[in-house]
C-alpha cells in the first residue's frame, strides 16, 4: 500500500513538472522599473560589465565620471515599464530577455532592483 502511494505521488509530481515546462505554459512576465528619477534602465551585454560600471559609478570624482561614461557606451537604454522575462538572477543582477517593444528578443543584464 505504501509502495502504491509513493508511486502515485511520484507520477503526480512528474506530471506537474512536465506541465510546468510545456511550451504552451504561460511564462510569468516581469517589467523593468526605472528608479531614482531615471526614465530608462541600462541593459548590459554581460554581468561583469554591469558590476564594473556600477562599482565605478558609485565612486566619486573622476572615477565616478568614468563609470558614467562607460555606462553610456556599454549599455543599451531600455524604456521604463518594458516587459521582460527573467532568465536568471543573483544577488546583484538579473539576466532578462525583452518580450515586447522595439528591442523584442534582446537579452542582457540589468541591476536586480530594476526588475519588478
């Protein structure tokens, strides 16, 4: 009896997992949110660039100015409220793919606080 219960539970769990990954299953959409009076969110090509630019931008003086210039050169500016899917996240950033608008299909990394 316990074996049949465990087998039934295993099959139900497997079916649930398969159902969650089916092509027709809707993906929970997120959106990019501008913070601090900004109207756009920087989308970086890789996480290393995002971390380096963020670190430089937070420093004052010439280093901070260099970080701001580097941000403008290395990141695409994405409009506030742009819908995205989240591919992955860590403590600092989120890898996203744009699902609507003129940049549809583009993917990259954004600061984690800019994803809702």
